C-alpha cells in the first residue's frame, strides 16, 4: 500500500475509533491529521526517511505533552500521528531511527505468505545501510487503497454520526 494512504487513514481511523474512550474531540483528530504525513516532507532532502523519520521529531511534542497539562489531548494526538508514521515506515523498508547521530536504517518485516496450500510466517528485522524500498514507481492511490479507503470512510462517517447522536 502506498505510504500516503497508510499514514493518513490508518492512524486517523484508530484515533476516531477510540476517541470516545480517550475523550478526544473528533474535530481535533481530523484537523491534526496532517501531522501523519509531515515526516514525508524530508523527501526533498537526501537521504529520504532520515531528517524527519527519526525519534528526535518526537522530542518537542512529547515535552509539550508533559509540560502543558491543559493541552495534553492536542499534543497526544500529534505524538500519535508522528509516531505512527515512524512505525509504519519501519515496517515498509526502514527508517534512519537515530539520524543524524547514527546513520543506519532500522527495519522490520512481518508477513504471512501463502505457498503450496500452507501459510508461512516471515519475520525479519535489523539494521542495514540503506532503505529497501523507497516507494518509487508506486501509485499514490492504488485499487487496493481505494477499497480500504472506502471502508475506512464509512467507519469514520458511522463514528461521527454516532457521536452526534450521543450529544443529542
């Protein structure tokens, strides 16, 4: 799946799904969703997945979450979106997790392959010199993404309608 789709819809759906339980304003969840793709702004720099794809991008939002008790919901949402981006890319080719301090790519892979009428689990993780797949040549929106996006949009509409009914 393309990273644009993953980075916006997956964390957005998760936050909307748990917004009542976490006491989050769904309008803030939607309005702050652009933070989910913010780390990809480093695509204009080399190497991609380095400058904004590391744990240091979380320092300021985490500190503000700790220090500003009256704004915890806001900075909690921002932290979740940024961290979700790192986790998703970690499993999609890897990221420079400690850049610029450590210039190696951390990666993880967990898949379930179907071969010869059986499922074969494939797991791999580690550190390497370069990212496996930079997403070149992939469509920004694929057929698979469109189907999943429609399902998530329906989920979001149901959640928003449910929260409006609760308020009445």
